[in-house]
C-alpha cells in the first residue's frame, strides 16, 4: 500500500534503523521505544493484522522474531523479552500493517502489564469450547 508507513519502511522509502531483513520480513528499532532494543518485525507484504496475514507470512515473521530475539540474547545478554502483537483498534493497534513487538525487559523496568483476571469464567470453559466445534 502506497500510504502505509510500514510498507514504506519495508521498501526503503521511509527511514528506519534496520536490525535484520530477508526477502519476506523486516526488523527495525521502534521509533517509539519503551525499552532499549524495542524492535518491530513486519512482513514486507501488507497485511492489516494477524487475521489478514497468510500462513506463510506468519511463519516468516515469527521465524524472524525468534532470530532477532536470539541475536539479542547472544550479542547483548538479553534474557527477558515480551513478544506482543495487536489486532484491531480495541486491542491498541495503531499502525494497521501487521507487526510484532520484541520488547526487552529488565527487573523493575516499570513496564508492568497488569491484567485483570476473571477466575469465575472457568465455569464457562465447557460452553466456550463447544462454540469452537
């Protein structure tokens, strides 16, 4: 897509700080980093989010996520990371080109994600699984 900023990055038309690339995917430092080496991995083809992505694109992107994560472990000693992707506005997706965040973490880094849990939903699990049949 011509106006998509991540498509422009993948084509080399917009500036980025490349970490790694191959013919299918591109990894670069996030300009809105929440930690050092916060990285985005994108498919070079345009997909809105994981729902839209082909199985091959998911495979290629996730292989690069693993490669970059191991690179950071080997070269930088980073042992703790979060892998995050958002699909849709309600899930806080703000750039509508599928991307995966690699967020290096450290103790007491202030990036705690605290989720509200609902143990009472366990009683709904059987019904929830039936809907998937």
